[in-house]
C-alpha cells in the first residue's frame, strides 16, 4: 500500500488549501485514515481522521470548524480542506491509513500502518 500526499504550499493567513492523499493497492472504503502534522520544533500531532466504514469524522480542537476531511471513493483519495488558515497551522502534513485501527487509537500515530511522504503547508502572517 502506498500513500501519495499533495496540495501543500504557501498561503496567507485566512486563506485556504486542500490537501489530497491518494491510496494505491487497497480500497479506502473500510479504512481508518487520518491527517497528522508536525510543525517546526514540535511533535507530530493529530489533525483529523475518519472511519470510512461509518463515515464518522474526528478533529483536533485546534482545527475544528476550519478543517474538513472527506473522501472520493472512485479516486481512492482522501482530502483535507483547510480554511481560515493561521500561521500556527504551518507544518508538514502527513496522511496515514490503517485497516485495523481501533477507535480509541484513532488519534495515535502509532496505530497507523501506512504513511504518505508529507506535504509542507506554510501560512504567512
């Protein structure tokens, strides 16, 4: 299984970006997928996730109401729509996938078996 992340870039505060994560070799329809990020000098943190078998989504408090995770089953791709971006959102964003992630571990990076390569998001003030 391979994950290919894309869509990062430089944006001004208040702007928007959409990240994409395309999964190959296995359908996402029953996966748990998440976006994590790692800012300069910070540890990797959970941003958003979804259990696609139920369609339930989860968000970190810091992005709730601004970010949205979604999917396109036909493209086997997961998206992270990021609106009202802030300088503190600057980070490398990683997508992650797993097919045996239990709900209590959804926000735990160690629970995921497969990772994309990361895409840099820079938000200028």
